[in-house]
C-alpha cells in the first residue's frame, strides 16, 4: 500500500483563500506563471510511505507542483531507461528510480531506506500527485481552475498518466 499526501505549509500565505493568487512583485504582470507554481508558491511537506517504507519529506517548503511534475517526469523517462535520478527544483531532494520487469526500486538522498513498487503503483502515484496538487491549489483559490498553465500541466487538461 502507498500512502501519499501533501501537507500544505502554514507559513505559506498563498494557501490562504484571503490572499490574491498573484505575484506580488510583478504588478505589470501579476498572473502566476509556471515558474511561480514550480519554484515559489503553494509549499507543502510530503507524506510518502511505500509499502511501509517512509520516504516523507519535511522541508522549509516544497512546491506541490514541482513535486508532482518531478514524479511524472521520472515515470515517463523510466519507461525508456533502466534508471533515472530526478531532483526537486528548490529543495534539491533526489529520487533515484530503477526499473525491473515488474518492480520499480525507489531510493532518495535523504532516507537510507529502499522502497519497491509496481509500475502500476508508480503511474497511480504520479497521477495522484498531479491531481492532488491541482485540487489543493484550486480549493484554496477556485479562480485558479481557469489558469491555463496549471490546468493543462497538472489539472483536468493534463495528459493521462498511463
């Protein structure tokens, strides 16, 4: 069984529905960009337990979109390679994945444990991370459901994880 959840950081004001979801230092172009979502805003800790192996991340703040896109990229690339290491953009946590015929092995640079999951579980985890990032952001700020980049990258318009 895989337990996964984002735990929004209380110290990130962008989770507050009272805060306008726009870049405060770009009054000429306040709409959030893909880089804003991936590097600066909507920070969370990550709960990730893979078949009893705890790979959770408690950080000063990891953007939920960055984590979700990192997992999706790793999943896609692993289909064509025997292994890959991917890194979160801000916190520099590394996930190393290697594939076998039926099992994917996952290690990190912050935990000594080794986790194994099936290909199907990896696909489901990547899809869940994207949908959960979109759900959390648009629950805090329903107006962002119409944000084209966010919707097409991690939301309803995102390509299927299969």
